[in-house]
């Protein structure tokens, strides 16, 4: 017998509040005191940024790492070091944060959007291949929500067409593709330390540089193209081209050092919880779990499943509203619309009051971002429900999430 939904007056599934915990503690305070005791907070003079970079690089088995002021800055640093510039195209995902896009456009290049796999929500290699032109300089691969993209196929495409690969791992700490950590496979891997990621230093970003010859370029690009490695101070400020100031400060790095010690446990807990949800809802008709390909591991920054309204018997908004009424933190979709439907792209106005970089002489007049450009991506946002996930949740919290999804799906199921 179907249980009455809380949305319609029934008793809600989740009676107890979600588990909570403190993200920051004595470990961070100790690191911060050490940073202040240095009597300098400048990254080149102190030791915290250097320590954070070394520690992160060792954790990932990579030789070089560059710190930045944010995850957005990290991606811009990578693209700047790779020489992305006006006249270039960079292929990326239409379901992502603007942080994946900003660096492309600040280099006066334009983004080209590849469609996604319908259930992993990552870039479809076949769509990437179709997006390649003679102007393609790089692919920014977004590993969405802790789930690794199909990197073997993507790297093969990149090699075939001689383009760079930047991995956007802002949501994907410690996730693995066929045993390899995301962020170590492409030319560079970029991470975020903002307050809404697996670990936080308030803000901040990290760039893993997997090609040693690019390390100094990335390091300099994050620091106004100053060459801190120069033996003579007169050489330090010989500036060859424009670069921003994305330096990380010592206080940010101090918190990051302490947070890194917690990272593996956080990701392992989220992975376990995500796999529990998948197992608990896989039997439901018309409900499609967040797919992690065989041999891969996700660290589930969030968990997003899709429904087929025709099979489930209700629309996505009603399904999400019903889950909320059961006490489950969730929302319909992820971002309001695919990125290319934002006003900036529809109006082709990257810089206020101009049509740059879209009107560059290098691109011609054929740039457009119509609705339907990436149909799978658009359908994902229309039919997806995003669940909040947190390492402080208890197993009972996860079971409540599962029970609520089952309850809602069974209620609307057609007899």
C-alpha cells in the first residue's frame, strides 16, 4: 500500500536532523599561528604556500604544483601557461560553474560546448571530437560532482589533434579513473579550495603541472609574470606578456595544509555514501542513479539522479518538492540552465558594452549558441534531482534519503 506523501499531509520520512560536524579546529589554528609567527604573509618569503604545494603534489604523485587565489584562477593559470589566446577555441562542458569558463574568455578565446553523457554528466568524447576545429587549442574537462570523465578517449582525441587537456577537478578531489587520480592525466589539473568543496581554505586553488616544461610558465602566470626564479632581481620584472595576480597568501595555505590531512577520509566517506544511494535506488523504474563507470571511483561532491517523468508518473519539480517535504535536502537540476544560454553568450557580450571576444577578426560571424546546441545536457537539467551530500551525515541519514526516494517513486508509480 502506498504511503501518503508528506507533501500531501502524510508523515515525513526524515524525523531526525542531519548529522553535522566542525570542518575547522585546532589543526588549522596551529598552522595559522605558525604562519603569523613567520612575520610575513607573502608566499615567496614564507613557507606555508610552499609546503601546501609540496604536500599536495606528493599526495597526487606529481612533481610540480602551483598555488592560486581560487579554483577559477587555477584554470586561468593553466590556460595562460598553455598560451591560450585570441583566435583560439577551448572545448568544455555546458553544465559547470562559470569558473570553468572565465579563464577562457579572459584570454580572449571562446568556449565551445560539448554535449554530455546522460548519466555520468561528464563530457561525451564523441561530442568533443565533433567540436574540434583548426582553432581548437585546449579541452577543459570538467569532472562533475566527483565523477571522473572518460579520460582515455579524451586524451586520444587530444593527441590526435595536438590540443592540450586541462582537468577541472574543482568538484573532484581524490576521484579515480581506472586507478589514476583525476588531475594527473591531462597536461594540468586544477582544484578549488573555496568554502563549498570537499575541503576549504575559504578560497584558493591548486594547479598540478604534469608537464615539467610548463611549471615555470604556470608559476609566473599566477604572479603577474614575475620570474621569482631569476638569479638577478633585474630579470624578475622583465615582463613578456600580460598575466594576472593570482597569488595565494600564507594564511590561506596554512588552512589548506591542515585540511589536506582530512581529505582522504572525507572523500572515502562521500564515496561510500554515494554508493549506498546508488544501490538503494537502482531497482526503481524510471529513476536513473548517478552513474560511475566500472573501474572508476567518485568522491561525490553531490549526488544527482534523473527521472523519466513518463515512467515515474510525475514531473521533476514535483518529485523534488516531494523529497523536500520528506525532509530531504535537494533541488531540481543543478544550475538554472546550460551555460551557453546565459545572457553573456546569447548577447555575445563578454566584456561590458562590447561583443569581445566573440567579434574578433579570427572568428568571423558564425559564432552562435542556440537552444538545442547540446540536447542531452539540456535534458539532464530538466530531469535531474540534486541531493545534498556531506561527510558528516550518518548512515541513518543516507538510509532516510534512500527511503524517501523510494517512497516518492512508489507513490507516483502508475499501477
